[in-house]
């Protein structure tokens, strides 16, 4: 049974993201004094009094604007209202009713959605009389809260769950079966466009301005009978270029998302080529031992230009020499070229990351390797790798026992890893080899 959706809407800087964080009991949405920080719809599953629901944070509603981002944000707010089962209309108790509040109230009355009018920034009982004037918006009796202090937020949540249908049989499938797919890369490489193409709608705000996405946005899809969670992240930039507080927190959040995903799709601009920053992102995914897929997007821009294609191929071969296990896919999200292939490969990498090789198979391979090439002697000591086994999945970890593990050279470790991949696969998956004393 689908969880009901509760959307928080209102004009900019009334505390929507603060309330969102308070309800989900995490600091998920970026909070800053600058108006207009939240741009995309941000979702999180939460519950109150045992009733689960999905909470949606939205950007501030700004009517009659010519700014391309503000226009996009306003469109996103309207979409959030249409999707919601209940709308949490947030206003600022310290400023009174504004023209924008009236515009939002008019949309809500026309839409006919169940609505809870919530007056924020009412920090004490002496300020509650000022909240009464909002009854003139025609959306029922207002609820006075303080999102920052948590005052009366519980009472407001109780009103929400009273309006929600009681859940019937819930989907009991384990979250472990959901493939968590992070969409990462520098700003303006087509990450949000990819998610929009997959969903078949403008679910995320997309413009030509770099850095449009600031928060990470989760969306769930079903592809080939399997559940996937797409996480579209803010673009990762070098720390030296992160000058504003908001972007700093976005970068940190993108790094955290790499830590909690199963597979990371690293998007690269084909026109720009593989840059040093792209390499840093790839290396971070590998350090985090996550599944990895390198996506060369905007391939349509290079169509027919043999010289630029050759230069890109040479760059990829040179810079990815130590990452031969990483699949590279050339796509165009704009023209829908090989976009579905991204999800197909991501599922394969997810399964490879959870694969376990039986110990007899590992030791048969090790015996074969020892027959052809043994570790070189160090300081007159004969080094032998005696036996091993796989001790973990997601990420895969192998332990090998040796008489002198500290003397095994890096070249021989790579030799074992390459042969494990040649025989057992693990495409797109970093594997860990641990050598211990017998």
C-alpha cells in the first residue's frame, strides 16, 4: 500500500526546511538564512503515532517572476500540491498575511486538497493571538508552532495523522532489496536530466545553470520487476571553489550519499572530457568500496567528430588505466540514447557486489596461480600464499593466509585481484584483498 504524501508549501523563508528536519528528526534539508535555498522537492519517509507517511519539502512559492530558477521552483511547488494527500501550508507568524500567502491559499482552495494551515515562528503563548489573523485565508483554524524550538509540532502531527487513512497491509519487502543508486558528478553534467528521462516527467528541476540541484533528492522506481531508489545529488566541486555555506553543505551531503549507496553512477560531460575533479569523484567511490559505473553523457555533441572522439578515447584509456574493472557507457540523456542501459548495468553491478565465491573455487584458483607464478623471495625468504576465502559481500572481501604476508609485493596482489576478476567477474565492483599470517 502506497504511503500517503504530506507536502510542506509556502513562500520563501517561512521555515519549511526547518520544519521538515524537525518532523523527520534528521538534518536532511539545507537550512540557511538565505531565501530560496530549497529548490527541488525533497522527500523522506517518517511516521507519527505509528502511522507512516512520506514528507515532502518544497522550494518557496514565488509568483510572477521572470527568473528561470524561481519559475522552475514555483512549478515544482504546484506539482507537490497535486501529488499530496495532505498539504501543510506554512506561513510566518512574525510578518502577518502577505500577498504571496493569499496566492498560495487561493491555489489550495481551488485545488480542494486537505490542508492544515500552520503558523510558524510562534515561540511563546504571548505570540499566539497574532496567529489568529491567518483564519482570513479561508483554510480553517490555524495551528501555531515553532519549528525551530519544536513547540506544538507534535500537536500538528497528530492533526495530520487524524486526516490520513489508516494503513492496511503494508509492503513488507526488506529495504535491503532496494537498489540504492546515487547519481553523482560535477554540476551541469546531466544528472537531473537522467532522472527526469527515467521517470518520464519533470520530477526534478532542470536548467542550463550549473549547480541548480543543491539538496539530494530520492525517488523510487520499479524497473524490470526490481525496486530502485535514485538519488540525484548536488554537483561535487573542489573544496577551493565552494565559497557559499549552502554549496558547502551540498558537497558534504553528496559525499555522504556515496557512503550510503549501493552503486554510484558518475556522470561526465563528453564535451569537456574526463577532468581531475571527475577522477577525484571516481577515486572516492572506489575508496568507499561502492559499485561504480562511469557515464559519458552528452555523447550527441560529439557525433561525427572523429578527432574529438579519438581524443576522448585516448584520455579515458590513459586516466582509467588502473580502473579497468569500471564499465564505461556512452549516453545522451537529451536524446534518450542508451539511458535504460544505465539501469540495466547498475542492476548487474549490484548483483556482482553481493556475489559470494565458494572457498573451494577460490583455493582452486590460488593453486593454479601458484603453479604458474609464485611471489618472489624477499631477503632470502620464500613467500607463499597458502589458502584463502571470501569473507564478505557488499563489498566483496577476500582473506588470504601467507607465511610472510608483510612481504607480499603490490604487484603480486594486483596479479591475484586481476585473476579473481578474470575467473569470477565482479565488473564495476572494487574488491578488497586482506593478507594475514598463517
